């Protein structure tokens, strides 16, 4: 059911959303000029004032609008759709951060110094096996893992340093964590 055009809507919301749907770059620039600040303010509230989280969710929102926009006859309905897209982008980013923190926590158990209650011989063996497995990795892979988990660099810092996209760094780190885990478990099972 079509919603009647809003009398207070900016001129051309129908045209703008149709052009966005068609993939018109000029329409996206116009959309960006009209809605960027408004979306940013909305996402700052959603992210409880955390600027970096709001910016990350804003970028994801803009990508989703570019990919999934549809024509709207009413600016109010369009704004409600944008808020839903932005809120979902922020929630997805929060879930991703939570999963990532969980993975780091699991991985950190391999790197932590031996716990005082554990037998020193067993802990020393695990550390030695991890170090041995790290040395077996390709130099670029080892540098990437050590940069992230030992030196504490962010994914974005590593992406800039290695001339890769953030997604490529995340993907490589995921693959390397899995590979390192398999190697360590194999060596621990078969000394």
C-alpha cells in the first residue's frame, strides 16, 4: 500500500530514492549531503556517545543504503527506514565486537604466561609448542599475528602497514588463528 507523499518532505524524495535505487552516483552524493549529519547524530545516541562506534555503524549504514535502497513516496517513512538500517548496523557491529573479543579471549589463553597453579613442565611445553608453530608460519603471517596479538596493533593499523584492506587482515587473522590452533593441538597430541 502506497503512503501518500508528505507535504513537508524535501522536494524530490521520490526522485532521490528512485535514483538511489538505480545506482545513480549523483543521487548518492545528494543523499549523503542531506542525511550524513542527521544519521551521525542518531548513531551517536545509539552508540551512547562512542564516536568510533557511531562512525563505524554510519559507514555500514551508507553501504547498506547504497546496496538496498528502494523508492519511497514519503520522507518520514524514508527516515524511519534509514533509522532501522542504522540501528541494525550498530547492533551488528556490537555483536561482531563481542564475538571478536571472545575469540581474543580464547586465543589469549595460548599466549598468557603459565598460571602458578599449573605444573611448570606442562606450561613450558605449551609455550614452546606455540613458539615452534609460530616459527613454522610464513614470515608475513607470523608478523601479522605478532603485530595483532603481541604488539597490540589494531586491524586498521595492520591494514595500513601491510597495504591490505581491513577485511583482508581480519580474514587472514581468522585463517591464521585456525591454522595455528590446529598445529598446536597436533603437536601436543603427537610430541
